[in-house]
């Protein structure tokens, strides 16, 4: 199936991320995703990753740090807002285990 590369999302990924979001039940256009990437990518408390397989976006993950109210600091894992998904052709191919 090729090498899997995990990297930060780039503006040029918008159309492929839109396809993935639509497949996951969150209809979106490339233009909409492009606007969202422009909004979230500069935020130092957010991170959007893509899994690239054979030159195509095979999955995506968005992480957002949420400030604690009970103490000073932010949380990136527990309590974070997260969207993760894989393209249909990657299901059953062991992609999450690479």
C-alpha cells in the first residue's frame, strides 16, 4: 500500500480533506475547508494533521488545546476537540497501526 506519511495539513490539501469530511458525513467543499484551514492553521493551540498514502490524503486529525478553568494551563489530549477519519479504501488495510 506504500509508505504512510503523517504531516501538518497544508492549503493544497483542502479538496482532499473535503472529500474525506463528506465521506464521514460532514459535507464540505474544498473552498470551505480552505477557509477553515486558513482560520485554524495559524492558531498555536491547534494542530491539523493528515495521513498521506501514495500521495493522497488518507486521513486527517484535528487537535485543539482547551484551556483549563480549574488550573493554569491547557490540555492537548484529554478534553481536546478531535475529528479523525480515514478514507474508505484504508479501512481494513492496517493504516492506523503504521
